[in-house]
C-alpha cells in the first residue's frame, strides 16, 4: 500500500466516539460533552487546562486550585460504528449528550456545563436581534 492509500485509510478509520465527562474528585463537579474522537478530546481538554487557556473558566479555576491529579477523564457512553460508512454520528451524539446532561444536571454548583437554551428561548433571541 502506498503512502496516499495509507493516509486515506487513516482518515476513514473511525476513532472511539461517545459521551464523556471530566470529573473533579474533590467537589464532584463534572463537565459533560460528546465527540467523534474521545482520545482527541481528552488530549485537547488536558492540554488546554495545563496551559491555562481552557474556555470554561470555572473548570480552569478549579483545575488551577486543586491540580491535575484531582480530575478524572471518563467515558460515559461509547458509540460504535455502523455498517453504513456514510452514517452521520453527530445527531446521535447530541441526543446522548442531552440525555446525560438531563440525568446529571451539571449546572451551577453541580458542574461546569452551561444550561442549553430551549428552542423558544433561541427563537425569542433571534426575534429580539431582528428588531435592533
């Protein structure tokens, strides 16, 4: 197999995907997310937290206060590949993430996630912006 074929095969290979959490073992606060690449997202979050540039300021603050060894990166639910190579996993992951968010309610004192706006709230925001 030549280099071009190997590269194409690598790009087409599905990575482990699913819903994950970053858990603070001191106060049990969690951040929940979903991704098409679990290994990649864990690396990204850990790199950003170690560099002090994570987008989630509350998570970054606790990381700085408690240190890296007080956080665990965990898979909550893994999504396995289907036979259809063109299947779009993003909608499945979004539904699963929403189910885990509903179950754990990781908002405010319980976690690092921001509560998602309802459809009605988003429509009201759009309407308000159009009036400006």
